[in-house]
C-alpha cells in the first residue's frame, strides 16, 4: 500500500508545483471538451426539441437510432474520425488529424446523441398546455420553442452535465485522433493511461484527482443552478 500513499504525495507535489506536463494535459482536456460541448449543445438542443416536441412519420424509429447511439464505443468513433481526417481520407487536407480540434470533433459526435436524447425526453415531459396557452397569447413558433426550452432548462442542464462527464472521461477518441502527443494533444485520460503503464503513479493520481475535481465542480454548479431556479 506504500506506493499508493507515495502516489498521492507525488500527486499533490505535482499540482502544487504546477508541473508543466501535468498542466499541459489539463489544458488540452479543457480546450477540447469545451469546443466539443459548445458544438454538441448548439446542434443537440434544437434537434432534441424537434424530436421531443413534434410528431412525425418515423419518429419512433429515429428515437431508437438516437438511443442506440448513446452507447457508441469511443474507439469506434475514434476509428471513423481517424479514417476521415487522416492524410488519405476525404478531409485529410484540413489538417485536423493529431490536433485539438480533431479530438473535439470526435468528442462532439460522442456527446451529441446524449444531448439530443435527454433534451427530447425533457421536452416530452413538459406541460402540453403550455404551447396552447402561448398560442392563445399570440406567440409565434420561435417564442413557443424558446419558452418550452426555458421550461425544461433543468433537464437540458442535466443533459449537458451528463455529456460533459462522458467527454471528459473518454480515452479512445483522444488516443486515436489526437495521438497522445506530449505538449500538444495529450489529454488527462490518455496521460493517466500512459503514466500508469510506465509506473508513474504520482502523475496518474494527480490527473485522476483533477478529473474528480472537475466532476465535483460541474455537479456543484448544477446543484446551485437548480436552487436558483
């Protein structure tokens, strides 16, 4: 058990002394996940609203597809994105392979079904009398959509938190698309896997503690927002 205690001691020292490699992985993770979540929320919330609010042909089948995509393996997403972005791929000229935007693209695909599915569920659970009341007051479609989304804002926040947690902890996409390049595309999760494999438990524990701190911060923020609303 001594190596675990030593690992925690090393972890605290790395964080307090602002170890450059450790903070580089943290910075890369935050940059990639922020871009991924921004893209997934911008696309996922409107798509989730459309899926949850309207009744249309093949809606049930589409919902099954979205729910199936919730369990997409990150390694599969990484493989597909790698094939698209590699030099011989259809988007190879964009230069996104082994880059933070490339990682963010894959992570956005991972987060998108989560945002769409949970937003749709929240919209379906909303008060069905709200649109009727808004229409009687002369509201247009855009105003109805905005009011409905505001009504289910806590459900959307939960979707965002769930998707963020999945993005922060994924390994396959970051490893395959980013290449785990030190000072460039190495994320917290790929660094943990690498350093632990090398026997560097201190660095692995330090980065693990950072992940826990980020998760705690996100959940505290959600709890605060719930109390405010």
